[in-house]
């Protein structure tokens, strides 16, 4: 595809790196000549220096032939204007990063009126990710798809769990939960298990399930020993704001420690039920006073990475809380992984990741009937959502009678417009109009019939 | 330094050269010359050496700007070293130093020859000489980039080989950019061949002359140069020489139907302006030498086109022209063609930037608090580009003076030596006096020849790649 990336900050840089490696034709626009020089020296892309919202600059970057424009400059207004101009001038699809909460409130209206294909808010995305990690503290990784109605949760099978030495086909008998084991990672190898596959303790397994089913499943296998009921957040910035909103109504009690008094007052107006503490979050006494020892979860969201990391290490030491740490620096990820910090959330990588999966899905939807596509477990597994059309060879027979390829699993069926999710078994059938989620270790599927031998 | 990657790319270059060598071998077969075997043998040798140097792609394919420079410089050297072999094998040019000089002169599109009478050279040899112009004109690395799968670092290679102060891309991918450049190049060359054939030129001459024009090289097809061709044929060549001296970006803009942008490129306006002014002055200055005003205009146009694009063809022995005309021609030698064309010299773009920065300095002297920015094509130039051009100019002058000093050991007259360096450094070919259009470089001693070979390569590759080879830090292991 022909893609224009406007703005080459961390997000723009990551997107460019990833997409140019995948072979797209990319033009980048930035106002800083030095940045353009560096990025064109690093990747095989066309660089244009200028204001991305200028039509002439866009023309120079080849907007008239572009399929997609991604606006990720610092300024929300510039991003929206850039997308609006691109949309009106060339009719290409547009993606904008918009982070100001004021705009986020009316995001649907903006998206509709400006004709944007996607709006990404890094802080909102990060808050969503943190919230789902807190909802499933036992999961190490959560991807959600089918517009949030389905989640793919990765977890480690605990010792002594009913899953240990259990064949996949027997799971439904022993555990009354409607879930499907999608992938199993053992010694770095990923397999899509069939009915005869036997699970072992310490495997990293993943399931596809609706959030309610997932919770029941975790209860049954002995993972969900305690639900998180309290959360301490250090730093009351935008992510904290969105996180509190996401946690509203989940029964998790939130305590926020923030230094700035005006900010504290604002947060307390917005979230009267939360405890807003005005103080220094790095103060050990204050943390103890607010009950860090008894907290179920701890989220470090200050603006300084080092402080966040240090705070998390302290929290790990002082309590059994599930910890989530926000890190803004893209580098040194490998070292952080070795530090046992719990879950690491990086809003910028997350933004880039979301945009990249949007691009992949868009590319897949050209000339195929793939609705969405996700790459999971470091790209080793793909989850695809297909729309089933009239005359498809998978319609009719029971799933157990379909001769599917090895490493293919029909993980969920979304039937009808009401968003009802079916977790299929061998007797299930696929009908016209269904949306089917397929999990596979193959790549490049373009039609549902590709799953057959 | 990523030595394995350098070796790998050099091996690709040699394999490409093996393919290129098949054209002269085929020519030899067509003309039933036994020399074809020498060219075919050299092709086999290149292929064997290419396979020997690297069997599989290295794992670490990253390289940086310095590797880009070194790869380009070494590629051109190794290509010339191997390309000179068939001249010796076939006894077309028995002496290896002479053969190497001829080869480098060919690849760098200089067109300076050591040969007295090229009619004695086989058709295969003459085809290889002219074909080397065509290969060197757009560049072998650019050719490689056009046919090889692209990778991120390739832009460094393209920048290192392509002429001009700032090399940009036409489309997002290097591979496609290189492909577009070569398509334009091939189509223009074919048009010239067809036009020359229609005008009645023999096939061999039409092809070799077109190769020489396209690469702005200057090796001619026969000893008599252009004298035996008709005015029309000379006219066609004049037009095409000037066309090949134009920045190829302009042709891309024309293809993309961006007429306005194409005609607004400042460099091309200056380029055409300089040509017009020089033609008028020389036509008036040489009016008394020719029977009609048309003829003096015709010869002035041919010579100006030939010299400013650094081709170096000659319809007339301009050595015999009045001093003013000769001085104008030598001045044009330094200016050279447009950046992004196949021509050599300092490049019109650099001259514009230099002139503008001098004007800016004068403005600042008059108004110490004045604020003014340098602009080109309506865009302001950043300080880095301007500084780069000034540094390039200084390096150019220093290398020029040093080469001139070394050459003067040969005891020939200063005009010969000065114009010899000028003609080789700027990739033109003929100079004045003993190395004029009717002379050759055969009488130069060996050290002068090697100095001129270095100058040709440095001139074609825009100085830095060749100079990089002499920096010890480059060769240290990283």
C-alpha cells in the first residue's frame, strides 16, 4: 500500500520502521529537516520536509496516489486538519492521533464529520490496557477483538491445576466454562492444539472467550484466587484520568496520589468516589499510610520512567500487589523484561501497535474478505475475522467434518447483528452472515476457504 | 566496516559486468572478428571471480554512510580493473596501464583516449568502449539497485554514486526510483538511436554514438570523429547531448504530468541560459572561420553542448578557435551539467548555490543586521547544504592543484597539463593544445596517467568516495 506518515516522533518512527519492513511504499512528512534526514537514511522511505497540514506538502508526498494517511504529530489540531485535507483532497483513508480529553469526549462526532477511519488516543489506549490487566490479574497478556466483545488471554498454567495433564477435548467436561484453548507455548514453540493435545503445567496457554466466560474459566482452573478490589495509582495525569473512568463500576477502589493540588481538585470533581491524595508519591511514609502493604494492585504512572520503575520495585518488595508500570522510553525493553516489574505498558508502542494492526487489517481487506487481522505472540500466530458469504464451502457441515489444515482453529462465531458470541465445538456449524474468528499459525489467509486442505 | 557486505556487493558488480561484457563479445561475433573470444573470456573471468568472492549473502547486511562511499569507490575500481583485461587479451590495447586508462575513461564517461587511431581497434573493442560510457553514465550501482531487492540502507549507496549536492528520491522506494531513472535513460537512448538510423547513419555508428551521448562520454566511433557525419546527424547529437545534461528529475516530473514543476526547476533555467549565452558569444567570435553564419552557429552549439554536458565530442578542432572561444569552453568545462544528469563537472546547481552564497555574504557586509535566506526552487536551503557545497568546492580546487602539480613533472606546456587535468577531472575528454580534440593522452608518462585516472574516478564519484579510501580510520576493524 501507499502510506503517508505525518510526524516522525517516536510513534511515527516506529510505524515507519515496521511498515517499511513489511514492504509498503511510505512517504514521511516532518517539519524538522534533521529528523527527515535521519529517517530517510535509516529506512527506504521518501522524506518531505514541511507542514503536514499543507496541501502542497501532501501533494509532494504523493497524496493523490496514497491509500492511507497517518497523522501522528504532537498537535491534535494539526493531526485532524491534516487528515481533513487529505480526505477532501485525495479521498484516502486517514488515521489521526488525538489525545486531548476534550476531543475524546466527542470522538464519535469528530470521527464521523472529518471522515476519519481511525482515531487513536495513546493515553486512552494505555488506560484500557491497564484496566483489562487489572480485571484479569492472572493474564500476562490480553488482546481484545471483535470490537472488544472477545478477548484473547494468555496465562501460565499453574501447578496442580485441573488443566495440568489434561487433553484439550476433555476440558469442557471437567470445567463448565465455554472457552477454547487457542495456542499453547512450550519452550518457545507455539502450537495450535487439536483435541488430543495434552496440556502441561507451566505452559503459556491462551484462550479466546468473552470477558465473563474468561473470569469463570480462571476461577475453575484455580488461577483467579483473588479479584482485585483496590488499586493505588501514582501520578494523576491523563492516563490516570482515563484509567479511573475505565475502572468505574468494576468494584475496584482507586486511590490516586498526585502532587499538583489543582490537578487533585480537578480529579476529585470528576471522580468523587475515588480517594485523591495530594502528596509526593515517592514518599515511603505516604505510601505506607495509604496502605500499600494491603493493596491488590499498584500502577506507576508518573511522567518519569526511572521513578516509575523504582516505585514498582518498591511496591513489589512491600506488598503482593499486581503491578503495572508505564514506561515511555522505547529502548532498553529487553532489560526491563528481566527486572520482574509485572506488566509494562508503553502508550507510544501501544499506539504504534494499534495503528500497524489497523494497516495490516486494511491491507488484508483489499481483495479479500478478511474483516480484521491481529498478530499475536510476537507475530507467530494470526487471528483473523472473516465474514461468511453465500456459497462458501465451510457453510453447512459440522466443524468436525471440515477437513481443515493443521494449525487452524475456528475460535469463535459471531452470529447475527446482536453480537452473540458462540464458542464452537465439533458439532457447531457455520452459517451465511456469520463472522468467524480463526486462529492460525499460517499467514496470508485471504478467504475462509483457505482454512481447508 | 562491514567487510563481508562490501565483498558481497563487489561480487554482484562483477557478475553484472560479466553480463555487460557479452555485448562486445556479440558485436565481435557479428563482425566475424576473432577478438570476440577475448571479451567472452573476460566475461567468464568476471563471473568466476564474482562467484569466488562470495557464495552466500552475509547475515549482517547493515552498513552506514562510510561503507556506502567505500563500496561505490571500490566497485568502480574493480569494474575498471576487470574491464580493461579484454583490451589486453585482444591486443586492442596491449599495454595494461593504457587499457586501464581507456577503461576508466570509459566508465567515468570522460572519453579521454590513449589511442592514436581507433579505426585499428576491433568493432568489439569500440563497442565495449562506448558501452562502458552508457553503463557509467547512470551508474552501475544505480543499475544494481534497480534490479536487486531493496533494503533500507540502499539510499546510502545511491547517494554515494549519484551526482549533485542533494540527491532525493522520486518515489518512496530506492528500487523503484532507480528503475524509473533507468527507464527514462533507456528510452531516451533508444529514441536517439532510431533518429540517427533514420537520418542514414550506419547501425554500428548510431549505437556507439548514442551510448557515448547518453552517458555524456565522448568516445567516437571512428578516428575522423564527427567530420563524416551530416549536419543533420550532428544536430541530432547536439540536441541529445543537451537533453542528457538535464536533471532527470525533470523528465520524471514531465512523465508525471507536472509540467509547471518541471519548467520551474531553477537549475535547468540557468543551464539553458548558460548554453544560450555561450553559443551566441562563440558563434559571433568564430563567424570569420566559417562560410555561413548558420555553420558557425551550428559548430558553436555542438561544441558548447558537448563541453557543458562534459561529453567531449568534437565536430571541429576547437583548438584552432580564437582565444575568447577557447576560454569560454574551458569555463564551461568547470561548470558542467545539471545535478542528477549523466554529466560531470562541478554541476550547475552547485554554481548557483555558490553564486547565491557570495551574494548573501555581500548583502551581509552592507547590512550587518540584515536577514536573508538562500532559496532555490522557492525553498530555503539549509546551512548544511550550503556549507557542503563550499567544502566540496574547496576540496575540488585542492585536488585540482595537486593533480596539476604532479602532471607538470612531465615537462609539457602548462596549457596541455592544465586542460588535461580540467578535461579528466570534469569527465569531458579533450582539452587544448597537445590533448585537444585531435590529440590524445598516449604520450603522458605512467604517473601522469595514474593521476588522471584518479581524477576521472574522483570527478565522476563526486570526490568523497575516492578520498575516503585514503583515510586510515576507515580500514580499522569495528
